[in-house]
C-alpha cells in the first residue's frame, strides 16, 4: 500500500535570500526523492500563507518522512506535512 503526504512549505530567511535558486533546489529534491524510491506527484509554488507544496507517494511513511526531514535540514524551507488518503484508503478507515 502506498503512503501519500501533502507537505506545505514556507521559506526560511535563508531560502528567501536564495530565492532564485528555488527551481534548482526543487529539481535536486525531485531527483533525490525519486532515487529513494518515492514518487513526486506534485511540486508547486503558491501565493498566500504558504510558499509551496509537495505531494509525495512512497511505499512507507519512513521513506517519505525521511526525504522531508532531509529537505528541511538544508535550511531553506520549513515543512508542515499531512498524511493523505485516497477514496479507497479512507473507506477502509471509516468502514466502507
């Protein structure tokens, strides 16, 4: 069963100072996540309370959360992650 997370992103002061590098960092994250066996379903920049979002899918929570921890440890963004469920997964939770 696949694990899906939606992650809301905000820039740190360091991330804002290096804003022009954001697309390059995003590409590097995608490559790293895919090399770790994760699927990046969406990688978007946003306007409003958050600066971006990621939707990641993997075969374990540990892999997804590990990739997000490595991303945050670089110091350019802060993350807020939410476990997400598709219709089938949610039906299993609530008892179909």
